[in-house]
């Protein structure tokens, strides 16, 4: 059938290529003509095999798994904090969100355990430091007021 645009007939396979029967016959003749040592494939003993280099990804060590867990917990902590802000803003949380907010202490404890730090005490220490600053400022102000209010003796 001619091509629709050019009107030319497509050529068939070239005549020089043998058909399947001829190819199988040639292959069988080559197989029979080959020597036995060329046909037989032997397994190479393990002692003569070359050691192949290790490829691919190795299993992560404990530190990588630990840091992966910490990243997950930090993400969870951010989500909990945003949910708490939303609930304080007046939004009603569903049951799953309330359960997530309820896990706040567990998450903080696990992060502390993995990182060997005490997150609560660092916040408390910062608050105490802020309180101490405020108290010292208040004391300085009160001392200045007392100096101003005292009569000067001459």
C-alpha cells in the first residue's frame, strides 16, 4: 500500500537478511563447529574472584537516626505550638488536634532525652535572668528616687 502523502511504497526488509530458519541453521552449524572448551563455561573459584567494591547506600548509623527523630520532633513541636495559638485565638480544634496538643510534654521530654538537654530549665533560667534584670533596674530606680526625695543637708 502506498504512503498517503508521498505516494511511494515502503520497502520491505532487504533480501540479504536471512529469514529465521536460515539464521537458526547457521547458528546450529557454528555451535557444532566450535570446540568443546569454547562452549563450556566454567565457574571461577572464589579464591580467584576479584572483590567488588561496595556500592549503594549503607544503612544510616545511630547518630543519623537520632537526628532524624529530633527533626521530626521539632516539626511536631512547631505544629503543636501553632495549634495552641489557634486555640487561644478562639478556633475550635477537632479531636486529633487536641490529642496532638496534649502530647506537648511527651515531645519535649523526648527531645530533651535525645539531645541530653533540659529545655524547661533553660526557659526558666532565661525567665529568672529577665526577672533579675528587672529587679535590679527597679532597685536602681528606687535608689535614685530615694536620693532625690531626701533633703540635702548643708
